[in-house]
């Protein structure tokens, strides 16, 4: 519309009130800090260090891998890069989920998105099916995630 609206300035998405500048700056520093995980080591040095029922982020070359070892010792790997805006997910042992510290997306242990803002699963990696050295080989086959049976 081509008429002036007295409320336009108040509702402008580009407005930044002076008293909010400090919060705006701190939030941006926090967001940048989350991306520093790209250059750090993994949480563990090898898949063997991940106990059954646990997950950890591991570095494989220049990539960060979200590795979950199920109760039978099989390792399920996905990219640790959140499909929303590229944060590096962290393993949440209490919830047994991958959580993104940037904006709060959550993924189940098998990389399927549970909560947004991400609207896609963690990207699959080359499958690595490494039994845990302390898990006997005679265990039954690993059940697959219910979503994989669709
Ligand atoms: S980058 Fe992961 S939720 Fe935004």
C-alpha cells in the first residue's frame, strides 16, 4: 500500500532498539561459538571408546560423525552436522538423543529428526557396523529402527 502507517517503524523486522543491542551482540557471539566445534577434536578418539547405549561425536578426517552404539554393539553413524544451519550436534545421554546447541533441534539416536527447527534427518554416512569388542558375537541380529521398515 502506498500510504504512511504510523506503526510501520515499530513493526519493522529490521528494527534494533538500542537497549537490545547488547543481547543481539551476545546472541551472535554465542552462535559463532557453537560453530567452533567444526575445528575441535571429537569427543572420543575411536568408535571402540563408545559404550553400548551411548553416542559420541567423532572426527573422521575433516568430517564430524555422530556415532551411536546400540545395546547389541552395532554402531550407527550419521553426519554430526545439523541440517538446519550447520551446527554440530551433541549426544544427550539422558534423553538418548542428538541435540543441536545452536537452535535446539533434536534427533533420535538413529538420526531421525524429533524437534525442529530442522526439518530433515541427520545425513547418513558410510555404514559402519562395528561390534563392540566387549559384546559377544553370538547376539541376535540388530533390530532396525521402526522408520527403516517403512
Ligand atoms: S543449526 Fe541446528 S538447530 Fe539450527
